[in-house]
C-alpha cells in the first residue's frame, strides 16, 4: 500500500511540475504583462490628445487655443514617459498577449529610441504651435503624424 501511495504522490507531483512549466512557458511574468498594459495606456493618451489636435486641424472641431495648448502639453507629457519601465524585453507580439510591439523594438533599441525622440520633439514643438493659431497647429500636426507613422511602420506589428 505504501508503494502505491508513494508512486501516486510522485506521479501527481510530476504532473504538477510539468503543467506548471508548460503554463509558465506560454505566459509572460506579471511585471511584463503589467508593462504591456501600461504602455497601451501611454499609447491611448497619445492617441487621445493627438485626436483632439487632429480634429481641430481638420476642421472637425472648432479651434480653441487654450484647449489645443492643453492637449499639446498632455501629448508631450505622455510622449516623454521614461520607456525603461514600459518597454520590457520579452513583451513583443506573439510572446505577450494583446499587443503589437515588434521584436525590433529591442533588437534595434537605438532606432526605436530615435523614433520615439522624434515624437517627443514634435510634441514639444506642438505646445507653442497649438496656442499660436490654426495654421501653426496644422503644420505641427504634420510633424506629429510623420513621427507616429515612422515608428509604427518599423516597430508595430500587424493586427492579430
């Protein structure tokens, strides 16, 4: 009877170890999963404030210098978040769920940093342009669009 019990316990523990290893291999750590959610929040903030400015530039919303300046300041703040805690290695598309970050973000870190810096620079310039007049806002929106598009072209994967 003791032999059967020991064998059953050993078998049960072996199954648990294998199941745990298989589960761990298919999921990222909690800090990695949290970083994906946080950077998605960052992208939502960038998109939201870019949308406010874009609507004014396209004539879909009335130009309001104070509102445009506020949106530009918030856009710049979101674009200026320190990426070290948001873009953790091992969180690329296909490894971490529900994101489109390409592996090139980490394999070409200098290129990614340069593209993100272009957005920071464009959003900093937008702060002054947004409050000046509609024509200045429109010009600055072109630079924001170029910065966003350049980064997305190289570092954002396709929708799943």
